[in-house]
C-alpha cells in the first residue's frame, strides 16, 4: 500500500515536469475507408518517453493526469501538436483529399469553460481548416452529465468541427438520449470488434449499433480491427470506417510522412 502510494506520487511529480522537458510525443494511427482501404485521417495518441522507465503507456498515466488536472495542459499540448502536424501534411500533400485528425478530449478538458477558446486559437495559429479536426469524447463522459455535455457539444459545433463519441458500448448509454447529442460519428469500442467473427451475438449487437447510428444520421468507425475477416464483416454490415492493427499501429509522424510520400510519389 505504502510502496504504491510512493510510486504514484513519483509518477505525479515526473508528470508535472514532463511537458517542459519535452518527454511527450504524439503517435498517429490511420483511420481508413473500409470499402477501399484509403486513409482518410489519423487518431492522435500520446506517448510518454520517461527518462528512466522508458515508454509509459497512456493507460498508466492518463488516469493520474486526469485526477491531478495535469491532463488540461497535456491535452492542450497534444491538440496543438497534432493540428500543426496535420496542417503541415496538408501543405506537403495538397493533392490528396484533406487529411483529418481526431484528438481525444478527456472529461476534465471537456468541462473546462475555455475549451472553445483553446480550440479556436489552435485552429487559428495552425491554420488548420475546422473541417479537418475531430474531437473524440467518450460515451461515459457524455452520459455522466448529459445536459451540460449537450450544451458544450453544440457550442463546439459552431466552430464547424466534427464530434465523435468514443468507446461506444462500454458505458451505460441511455438510447433514448443518443439522438439528443449532436454527434457526427460513433466509434464502436474494440471489445465488440475483437469477437465479432467468433461470437454471433456480438456481431448482432454490432450490426444493431451500425443501423441505429445510420438511422440517427451518424457514421461509424470500428476500433481495433485486427483481422481480414473482421474487416470484411464490418464492411458488409455497412460500417464506413475502421482503425486497427490490421491497417497500422499508431506510428510516429516521420513514419506517416514516409508512407504518404510513397503513396503520392513525391
Ligand atoms: P482510445 O481513445 O480508445 O484509443 C484507442 C486505443 O486502442 C489506443 O491505445 C490504440 O493504440 C489501441 N488500438 C488501436 N487499434 C488496436 C488494435 O487493433 N488492437 C489493439 N489491441 N489495440 C488497438 P493507446 O494508444 O494505448 O491509448 C489508450 C487510451 O489512452 C486511449 O484509448 C485514450 O483513452 C487514452 N489516450 C491516449 N492518448 C490520449 C490523449 O492524447 N488524450 C487523452 N485524453 N486520452 C488519451
Ligand atoms: Ca479515442
Ligand atoms: Ca476508443
Ligand atoms: Ca477503447
């Protein structure tokens, strides 16, 4: 118990210094059109290169960052970095369809009253078109406090950015509420996709989510697509987009630049 508390305190101290010491990096995971395999954009996923521990997974530090409020400056940094990177790619690869970037917004960030100001300032400084930015907010964060959440989403929509509901299916979604959220895209959680090809009940659930989303005017991204069978099945179910190790793991900006260069021969 004591050792755990000490370790946690150390993590917190290190986390406080990590932004200034430039220990964070953003990785980019492609999101593809299931029907064609074409890359339409990327999800930004943060990585922490700790000087002693090496690479620390977000699952280990995001919760601590959230509890301590450090997620606010960290989330701001990720948003700035990812928008700048995609703006650069758009300039360098102008002939491909404008690439998009999805950024995770934590519960703390989402309840910050100046989130709107931060987002619009970043769009201005990076010169990224609002249509290229997508914000991912988890189903749980949205459902926990649905009235203020709806108000915040509506405010963000006025900036002309798109909004994604992340990890759909893991929270306690009230289906009667779903249509009230001005959400453009549902991301079906990986836990449903993993067994879609082996568990017929699960695949029935996924089909129902896709149909429901479409009937509410939303598109769908399947998370954690790992096999060709899952890919085919999701495509047949009418799911528009996919993301997962089958297409690519999250990789550094340099790797994406090489990939785009090869794809567009420049
Ligand atoms: P998430 O938003 O659900 O992100 C998707 C996670 O699934 C990522 O884990 C990604 O690497 C992983 N993933 C993608 N495809 C596959 C696959 O085919 N198989 C498997 N096994 N995993 C796959 P990652 O990067 O470790 O991030 C974990 C979580 O940490 C994220 O889940 C998100 O909740 C949080 N996170 C990461 N970066 C940020 C950030 O910048 N801000 C905030 N607030 N949260 C972040
Ligand atoms: Ca996400
Ligand atoms: Ca997710
Ligand atoms: Ca997830």
